[in-house]
C-alpha cells in the first residue's frame, strides 16, 4: 500500500493535467481508454474474481448505452430535468436489471455452459435489436445531444473527458473497495470452490446472480458513458466483437490483478488509435500481441508486474537491467522483422498495387521504412529473416539468463534462511 497510493496519486495528477496539452483526437482516444478500462474492470469482477467467464458482456454494455440515450432524449426534449452528470446512472440501473434477469438463468450452469448461455443471450439481443425500432432505433440506432448543466455545455471533447474521468475513477474505487469487503472475499471463494460455499451455508446460485448483477451494473455505466461520448449508438454495440474485446483486454492485462484489465484496456485502446491510422493490419498485430502474452506471460502484463513487486526484496535489481535491455533489443529485432513482413504483404496484395500490376504487367517497387523495395528480389524477403533469426537467438539467451537469475536468487534466499537453523543444530 505504501507504493500504491503515491503511484495512484501521480497517475491521477497526470490524467487531470496532461490531456489539455493534446488535441481533440488524442482526448477522444483517452475517453475511449477510460471507458474500456471501466468495462474491463466490471467484466473482471465476474471472470477474474468470480470465476465466471462471460462471452456476452457486450449485451449489458449496450443496454446501458441505450438506456442513457433514451434519457438524453427525454432531457433534450424537455420531458425530464436530469442533470447531464447523472445520466450514467441510468445505464447502471439498466445493466443491473438486465444482469439480474440474465444472471438468474446463466448462473444455473457453470464452466463452459455458463459461457455459452451468456453468448446465446447476447446473440439473441443482437439479432432482435435491429427490429425493435422503438427501443433500439432499428438499424440506424438512436442519437441525442448532451445538454448544458451548471455552466458546462459538454460541447468539447475535453469536457466529456473530465466527466468520464470522474465517473471512471469513482466506479473503479467502488469496485476496488468491493474486493476488500466480506462479500468480495466470498466472491473469490466462489471462484476457488463453489461447493465449499454451499457447505458453509451460503446459497451459491443467489451469490452468483448478485455478483453477475454487480458486474453488469458497472458494465452498463461504461456503456452509458460511451453513449454520452458518441451521442449515438446502434445495434452493433451488442456484437460479439465488443464482448471479445473485453475478454482480450482482461487476459492481456491480467485477470489475477485488479488493475490488470485496466492496463490491458488502456494499452489496446491507445494502440488501436495510434496504429490503425498507419496500417489496415492493426487487428492482426493486436492478435499477435495477445498470442505472445498468453504464451509467455499467462498471467498477463499486470501479473508480470505484480510478480516483480512480490519478489522485490529477493531480486538482484543491480544485475537485472542488462539482461532486460538485451531481451528488449532482441524483441525489437523480431518486431521489425514481423512488421516488415506483414507490411510488405499488405502493400503487394493491396487492391491498388494489384491494379497497377494488372495494368502494366510489372511489379513496381514499394516504399517501406523510408526505402524502396523490389517485391521480386530475394534480398527483400531475406531482410525480415536476417532480422528475425538473430532476434530469436538474443531473446532466448536473455530469457534463459533472466530465468537463472530469478531461480538462483530464490535458491540463495532459501539457503540463507536455512543456514541459521543448520548452524544452530550443530
């Protein structure tokens, strides 16, 4: 806790002070990152702490969005006088109601069957939403405008950012406080051994429904914030793509650490904002990152950070920077090779390039990394190989060295702890 509070304080200061230095595009990306962080944290309450993997959490995200849009329309047309800053509560209430209803049926099953039921319920809503024009606005969706309140017109992206920041910080604080409550401990016990919960006298099904509903409440608030930010939403918000994204955020960030999903959501949202403008293959890069993290850091980025924090008194920090730097260097070589290969194929297989080939019968050079490359030259395709192979060798050697240092340090500590007992025995 000694290091957490100063870090959180510095992060909050940065979140308040830095965004005005950027333009509207970056501010909008930060709004999306905050919303994705809250959505991922809400999902992780169900999956990471409760042990229930939902494949349809976009349903409650979308329900919250449409609930807020209906309320925004009522405020815009003068039917109600709800302050703009309180509108996300409508999303939370809608998420709560939807979660209680869906959770009652979904939690009758466990494991993969629970996941499939949540997926089926979300797909059912996704299929019906375009036809329920009165509720979801048909295929076009619903739109509304943010109304002024107390001198704030919420007409700029920066004002929306600060409104979103306040809501996200408050919700994350509540979710973190939840983990420290007796019911939060019960939620973790439900994940570890639901049968033991029954032996302790608790109703496991009711407990699951409550946890499910709490998770969907905060997912609904996140959806409401998204609706307020975009001032519109349509039925595509219920798609499996949205549900898959939050699963991706959570696993890459690390479901075993409270702030893990927040890290994953922030990284991927900002990654998409930066990379999507440079290449059409940015989703492929996102998938590659997911695969690599799952292969080499199964507990996610947050779990990796937490492991270093837990072992901070045992690790040889003076000797770690060099192998970590070597590992990063090897990773850079491998990354350049992969990017070169993918981007080369994207250029050569693009419709524009193929049209030139069909018209002229020639394969012209393409530009990448500030140079021209001949797609028919073997040298062009040897470049990624020349970068990749040394990168793999460097990464393997550095990783082995780091593993030795971690294991060796643990062994040294065990020996030092056992030495006094041994000497005392003599």
